[in-house]
């Protein structure tokens, strides 16, 4: 076969191979395009589904936000939202009614000063310009800076509490009158009996002196009952002023010695507090503490044995002191220790049950608290916590020292 005859055959084979490769590539491209179309379709479907889900989530969030807005508007409490700088970024209608305009963008501390007045004795309660009372609660926002402030109107609750308190006071006053009538009748009758006999011409001078002394004792007892009644009726409303802690302790020292009398009792008074001054009613506070000291002396006398009364003062913080009054008497029955501060509860035949109730009332009127720990047969300890004030120059009576001191004295006599 000649060269010219073989060339067309070779070219035809090459052309066939080229067409075959072209067809294969075309089929591959078609398959790839189809796969790509399927992938694009899948992505379109996923995108549409994601868009639909986002729209659904957005609608749910918008609906939730709308619900929350309605809930906030319906809340009886005012709600204020602050950012990290303390500026108001949101609030509800109740907050607007309580605080007035403007609010949005205002600094919360400025709004607080402008509209709210702190209520003495309650750090979370404030008085609005219209006279109503609100309590403030703060809640930090999780995961972001800022906080939520809730203003709750407590005016009705305070009014109800005052009404209940007044009713309790009236009830207590009724009990007090009945108790005092019973307590006063006996010493008054005794005093009248002695007075009726004191003018007897046949009465000796010694008997007349004894009768006069007994009349005086009965009248002093009656005076004490009346004073207790008046103090209890004040319901903790006392005139307050600054006074030196050392002056109180000096007064207690002298009064305690008189209360102990001739009993064989060691009296210890120590002051290790850094604070020098208190704010309150010194005579009322002294009377309350003397009530506890008198009870301690009575408990030791009833035990029939020598004893000790310790009065220790120490600092419990920068703004508080604690006065501890302990004795070595017979102690208090655990079944009765929970009731000793109740008005008119007493275990003494001649007691009115007002003593410890007045102690609690006076201590709480000074912003303090009183607790008791006692063990039957071993003695009793009262703990009185009181706020103190920053050191300042106070005029002390002559002879009184503002230094910490320890006083120990034993009064030797028979019980």
C-alpha cells in the first residue's frame, strides 16, 4: 500500500479518537453540570430553609419582645434598665408614673436624688414626692454590662403593717392596764394601810420610822411601774443625741453597785471598744442595761451563792459595738427563753413582764438588737449590739474619762 493510501486511514482513526474523547468529555461535563445543578439546588433549598427558620426565629423573638413589653407594662412594679454607665436605656409605664419625665438617657443616680428620699431605718425603702413608699431591688444583667432596677410600691403594705401594729399596741395596752391594775393594787393597799396607822398616837417612833420606810418603798415601786408603762407606751420613740460610751459605763458602774446592794457579788466592767461615742437616748439605754443587771443580781441572789456579773464592751466592726452582760445565776429554762421578751410575760411573782420587753424596745429604737444565751444552772448572757458614731468631741461630765477601762469590785456581804 502506498503512502498516500495510508494517510487517510490514519487521519480517520485520529478523527474517530478525537470524537470519542470529545463525547466522553461532553458526557463528563454533562454529569458534572448535573451534579453541580443538584448541589446548587440543594444549597438553594438549604438557604431557603435557613432563611425561613431565621424569619420564624425573628418573628418568635419579635413576638416574645412584644409579650415582654406587654408584661412589663402590666406589672404593678416599675422596671428601669441601666447600661454599664448607669444611664437609663429602658423603662416601663409604672416606672414613668413613679419617677416622672425625663427618664430615657438620664443618669440613674441623678433620678434617684431628684425623686426619691431614703426612709430612715430601711436601706432599701424610699419615699416618692407624692408621699408613697417604694422599695428598690437591683439585679445585674447576665452576660452583659448593666442592671435592672425594680421599684415596688409598698405603701399599702406599710399602711397595713402600721394598722396591725396599732391594733397590737392597743391590745398590749389593754393587757398592760389589766396587769398594772393588779400589780398596783397590792402595794397601794399596803401603803394605805401603813398610812392609816402612822398617825396612831400609841405608835412608837421606831414603828413610825419603819412604816414610813415601807410606805416609801411601796410608792417607789408604784413609780417604777408607771415609768415602765410610759416608756412602753412610747413604742421606741425616743429623743436621740450623741453621748460618750464612757459616760454610759460610768453611770452603769454607780447604778449597778446600788442595784447589787449588799449581795456577795463581784462586778466586772470592761471596755475594749475603739468607738468612743454612741447616738441615742442615754438615760433610756442606761435604764435598759440596768434592767438586765438588776435581773442578773436577782438571779445570783436567788441561787444563794456568791456570784459574778460581767459587763464587757468590745468592737464588732467599724460601726458597731457589742455589750455583753453575763451572770453566774441559775440561768433560764430553755422552754421559757423564747418568750422572755414578750410583753407581760414574767416568772416573778411581783413582776409585770414589761422589763425585758422594754429592754428589747429601747435597744431596737437605737438601731440595735438583743439576744440571750442561757444554760439552766450555769448562768445567763445577754448580747446587745449597738451602732456607734464616728469619734467627735463630746462634753463629758466632770471626772468621766473617755479611755477604755476595766472596773472590778467585790461587794462583800451576805445574800
